């Protein structure tokens, strides 16, 4: 094999890269095991331990050092279904935005248009602004929208003469700004929440934001945090020199408390405190301590100066390099891990008596680039109405990131309305009155300081330039923060899923068990069937799993339960390339070639089929990635990465091993005597019996449509909307009794199904389906508990919950339909490009549609009969698309062999049915072996994978069987009927036919 040295080098580089990426996961797991051992089950102590380790170096590679926080960001993140936590979809209220931009008009048609657009948005793919404009023009055809939106605040964009189209463009822009700003605000709030590995995504083209919070167990706090309105404020500030004496008093008070509780150190502490002077404190604390200080000295400092041990005063070097208090509103710095302790100190009742009512201490929103492990503490002055900010953010009309024309450095330009400009003139004049002591104004959003620029002079016109040591990203963020006050709208939770940690651990166990057993089955089968060649393939499979996990870690991909299913499926399909190669090697050996030549030709002739089959599957993975959401993204990511790593290991690593074995003179075998001729001489009459097969399939589909029409489907909550709860009782229950109790409580039909073992059920209700607020959530949960508790003497636990609004459900259904249609079209287009004949595209498309219909029919037919859920949901869509990909994977292998045969001169004048039949039979061994490996692993996933994805694995399991049938019995035979019975010259398709009409035996 040419390029062996380069391939070996590439394998080594990829292996080292994967080891590096995976090593972070092992490091963080060790820190977390140490935390658990230290806490002994006390979650507060465990969290405190991990917080204390956040900035500590836990991974030293010599050339690079990583703190626990940095290592945590590099590990393989677990999704909610594996770790437990909360998944919410926020929807920005564009109805509220449009109404506010028009100053809340009382016009009946205007408000009716808003309401109609809101209703239509639940079922329409058009955006809200377009729906509103269309509705308003219907209700008031002769009224201009400019009359509502030509206000003082909007004067820069809309005037009385603006057309409806111009107003619509303005509203679209403002809607986009509102969504982007909401995203920024939510991201900051989540960062403050302190969740490990959170995920927040703006769903492009919509007004929705997807948020995943692994490990969260305080759902009420999350809802309150996410749904609060953004509160932008401007605060006057104190100078550090004004606040330091107060902090000294706080420190002394805390030290007294410590001395009272630690009598044994009273003498030492008292004497040290008596000897301390301001200069001494500044020298010891402000200038910073030697990092090599002993533990005893650090402990002594903590006793003498509890506050200053965790909050370093803001100091600098004055004349003669002596430490002095730094001017400005920053009064201290604290390590990220110590901010909670500082907050606890400041909340102490004794300390609260020391801090004046007109002093407010606020943290910065994030560390500065110069001190990435520290937050700044600001002191602001409540001088506004009701001891609040000096100015509210609703006076902002616009803000944009810009560049200073003199220094060309990034800055922010801020615009205010006339009312704000008047107040701003007064505020800035006061702040800059003393030329030797100019004050800063703090820009605060949601209680944290984003910036505190020093006022250089009076600003008379409400247009301000905010400059500083900004990056371009900083100015973009600050401009968005300022515009949050300009765009008064709210974001509400419209979809929610809560997974308890118990269910999460069960999902982990189920996923790992299925992956391990599936791997073992594949490895054993390959050795059992392919002899020494099976060992080679197994080495490639093991490398494949290792590379797959390494790549996922390097990409920071989130591992979900469907993602584990993707890994298990990859194990089954990973051997597909090896099977194709081995079957070709066996064919080459059967015609008398040497083992070296047979291996070379086997790889050469199998390559087109390998690439075609894997590319089609990869394309479906791409479609799933773009149309799916949540856990389905994890499945799509795993599937795509798995295909790439499978190709690399199956083609290159196995070839390197074979070359090494050949050079060593080893006896290479790719079969046992009993398996050497399995299906080698198959001669089944697939083409001759094709019409009987067509009839059987058509009859099944017709009957299936009747079943669907009569029985319908069981739609999952993500397709119909509503709320779903997973409940586990301590003892066995009567399912019908639970259903009757809940029907009576909710006053409508409630879906109750057995959900796995251990007396688990799943309850789905559409009660308050249109209400997504907290009050509705609480009412539904209360009624659920009322109905569940009617079974006396049997306690229960709600393991997880999910909420989906009707708008989200409709959107998910639409995306699912588009994904299916788009998959078939993309695959058909690829086959057209590869085979240059529309007949091949159509012959591949028809069986894929057939397979999807068969699975739909089976899900309708078997729902309620089999003892597990067969809901139509996002997981089902992923399964359908996977089956479509597998079906085409099988089909293109036959097509590739058919193309190869048609290129042979001796088959140019042969009846095409004979050639098609021969191609099917010659690839039958590969088709059966590959299908069996996938069936093995999917059966393991179905049995051991857990209830969460049992319907998903069942769909793929059945789909593989159906896809194998359709690729063999439908796809290739259709070529005969679509192309006609004439012989086909592969090099001259339009040549006159000279074939015999009677079939010739293959």
C-alpha cells in the first residue's frame, strides 16, 4: 500500500490527540471523586470543595497547566438524560415587543391583529412580524402602521410618512435585536447560576432559545431566574477611599466574631490586631502575598483579617513604590471561588449594621482579561427614586458598538430619549464637577456591573461615547446590554424537560451496559465468521470507539442517551466496510489469486461501495443535525463522527495490519471452512419474482393505511404539546385505577402508560396546554399529585417532567416532515450524481419511502399491544431517518456491483434482469452479514438500553429488517422495470438492444 509511512504517522498523531482530549475527563473525574470522598454525602460540602478547586491547577502537562474549571470545560459533557437536570426552551414575546414599540395603543384592530398573529404563529412557519402586518392590513386596509410607530423613541427609524413595508422592516430589525439581547441576558444569568457545562443555543430563524442545565435540581429558582425581565440601571458610585474604612470595620467585626469562637487563638489574634496599622494592612494585603506562604501564616491571616483574606482591597503603587488605595469605584477583588464566602460575610447581621443604607456593593459581570480568576467588587450609591439607581435603562433609544475616530479603539455609542438626555446632563455634570476627582457611573444589568466608565465632562445631548480597555466583543456585549433597556419584552418558558438524577443514573447504566454488550457481540461475531481477518477488524473497531470518543471530547460534544445509541449503532455499522472488503477478498481468492493480490484487489474493488454507502448515511446525519434538537443533536453528532472514524479505521488501520502480517509471512484467512462459501453461489430469483414481491408490499401498505386511519398514532408530548411526567410507585399498581383517578382529577382524558420496570408509569396530559406560565405549571402539578395520591398506602416519586407548548409542538412536527422529505431528495440527488441515471435515483427513493411507511404502520398497529411505548416523537424521527440511510446504504452496494457488471463488455448484450439478479446475489453475503451485526447490537440496545429509548431502538431494529428486505427485493429489481427489458450498454446507454427476451441463468 502506497503512503504507509504517512498513514502510520497520521494514526500516531490522531491517537495522541485523542488521548489528550480524553485525559481531561479522567482528571476532572478524579477531582470529583476526591470531592465526594471529602464530603461523605454532604452536597453543600462537596460543592464548596469543587468551588475551592475551580482556580487550582489540577492538570500539569509541563508546557501547559489547567485549572479545574478549564479542565471541566474540556471534558466530555453529559446531556440531561444522562446526568439529570433541566432543559428549557424560552420564547421571546414578540407580541409584547410590538405593542410596547407602539406605546401600547388602544386601537381595537391593532390589538386584534396582535392576537390573531399570536394564534397563527402556533401553526404557521411565517415569522410573527409578518403575520401581524398581514393581519393588520386585512383589518385596517386603509390605515398606515406609521401612525402607531412614529414615536419620539422611534424617530430615527420611522416617521409619519413611512410605508407599511418600512415599518415592517423596522419591526423585523427590532425583533432580531430583542432576540439577540435576550440571548445575551440569559447567557449571563446562566453563567451566574454556576451550572457546570451549561448549553444555550439561539434557534436560528425563530424567536426561541434552547437552554440545557445539567445537574440542576432547583427548578423553581431556574424558572424565576430565566423568566425575570432584564433590568438595566445607571448608578452613581463611591470612590474606593470612601469605602475602605467601612470595609476595615467589617473586617474587624468579623475578626472579633472569629476570636470569640476560637478562644485558643485569642491572645495571638488580639496582639496581632493591636499591632496592625492601615499601612500594614495595605502592605500585607494590597501588595499581595508570596505564593509560598506557609499554611500557618495563611491560617493566621484568616483569623486576624477574615474579610481581607478573601477580598483583596483595590490598591496600587504610589510615590516611592509604597502601596496605596487605588482611586475609582472598585473597592476589592476576590477569587471566583471566594465570592460566595464574601457574600456570606456581607450578609452577616452584625456586618449589615456596619454597612450604611446608602452603600450598595455589586460584583462585576465577569473577570477582566488581566485577572481571569478574579471578580471586581464595586460600591454604588443609591441616590435615585426610592433609594434606587440614578437613572433607569428605559431611556435608552439605541446603542451600537463603534470605533473611536482618534485612537481607532473599540467603543460604544449610547443614545437617550429627551427625558433621559435631560437627566443625563445633570448626572454627568455632577459626576465631572471636580476636575481632580471625576466620578464613574456604573452600568448595571440584573444586579451586576457591566461597565463603570469615568465621566469626563457634562453630556448635554444624550449621546455618549463609552471608551476603555475594550475588545470588539466587549463593545458588542455592552451595546446589547444597553439595548436591553430599549427593548422591553419578556421571555417565557414554552418547553421544559426535567430529568431527576435517579433517572439520569439509570440511563447511564443502561447506555453503558448496552454499549459494552453490543461491542462484545460484534467482536465475537467477527472472529467467529471471518477467522484471523475478524481479529484485524476487531482491532479497527476498538480504535474506532477510541477515536470516536476522542473526537467528541475535542469538539466538546454533549453525550446523550441517543448519542450512546449512535455509538452502539456505529459499532454495528463500523464493520460494514470490513465486511465489504472481506467479501471481495473471498471472491478474489475463489478465482485463484494469491492472498497478497486478493487483499490488494479486495480493497480496490470494495472502495466505491464503501464510500457510497457511508456518504449517504453521513448526509442523513447532517440533515438530522440541522433539523433535530436536544438529544437528537447528540445522536446526529455521534453518527457523523462515527462514520468518519469508521472509514479511517476500516480502510487504513486494517490495511496497515494486513501489510504487516504479510511481511511477517503470517497465514491470513478471512473465513473458516464452514463459512468460506456461505452464500457465495446464491442464485435466488429476486428479479423473476419481483411482481409478487411488489404486490405483497403494496397490499401491506394499503392495509396499514386503513389501520392508521382507524387507529391513528400515539403522539409524544413534543408532537402534540402538553405535559408529561415519569412517575415511579413503591409498589405494584393497577394502571386502569391510576388512569381513572387522573381522568377524574383533570376532568379530561389522560394518557397513562407503563414505562419500564419497577412500577414506573408515564402520564401525559393536555390540561392547560395553552398556558405556559408558572401558575399553570403549579396547578397541573398539584392536580397530578392529587390524582396520584388517591392510591392509598403506595408512595410515589416524580422522576422527570417535560412541558411543550403547542407552538413548539407544531414547529417540531414541521421540522420532522421537512427532515424526512429533504433526506429522500438529498439521497436521490446523490445517487443521480454518482450513477448518472434517474432510474437509479427513483429505484432508491421508492424503497426508502416504503421503509418509512412500514415502520409508521407497525407503530400504529402495535401501539398498546407491545409492553413498551411506541410514541411518535423526535426519537422516532431520528430512527426513521437512520433506517432510510441504512436502506440506501444497502441499496448503493448492489447498485455499485450492478454498475461494475454493466461495464463488462461480455454483459453489454445480456438481459438486464440477469445482470441485476447476479448483482443482488453476489452482494447477498455482505448484505446479510452487515444486517446481522446491526441487528445484534440494536437488539442489545433494545433489551438493555433502558425505557427512554426503547421505542427508538425498536424502530431501528425493525427498520433494519425492512431495509434489508427492500434493498434486495425492491430497489434493484425496480431498475429492470424503470429501465426496460432491453439490454443496456454501460458505455452507450442508447444502443440498440440485441438481447434475448428469455432470462439467462446467472
